[in-house]
């Protein structure tokens, strides 16, 4: 993998992000597979908050997802539902 921390890393074949540097995980949102960048990191950080209220969990997940990803305003509820489902899966796997 060419590059370094100063100049960035890139695929020597296509010039894009090297496969081992991709942090985007895909989940179903409104029936469509959607990439959420830094999802594992976000789930870990929300877990550390030890929230129990579903609304608080949903709000915190959305707030953090919006830092790294575009969330269409009209799809906010669908994103929230999918993120909570993924969060529950994440906790169950722990």
C-alpha cells in the first residue's frame, strides 16, 4: 500500500482507499443497504454512555452518525430505527 501518514494512503491499483483502510459498514436503512462510516466506533462510544432510554440512544446514535455521514432530513426516522436495531445487535454480540 503506497503512501504514508503525512501524504495519505492510496491503492496502488485504482488510487482509491485501500481495502484495509475502509471504515464504512453497511446496514439496511428503509430496505436499502447504506454505508455508515465509523459505525463500529460510534456504537462503542454510545455503549460507554450506558443509556437505557430508547429515545436517548437513538438521539445519541444519530448525533454521532451525522458527524461522519450525510443523513437526509426526510429519512431521519428511518436512520434512527436502523441504527437502534444495529446497536441492539452490537450489544447482543458483546
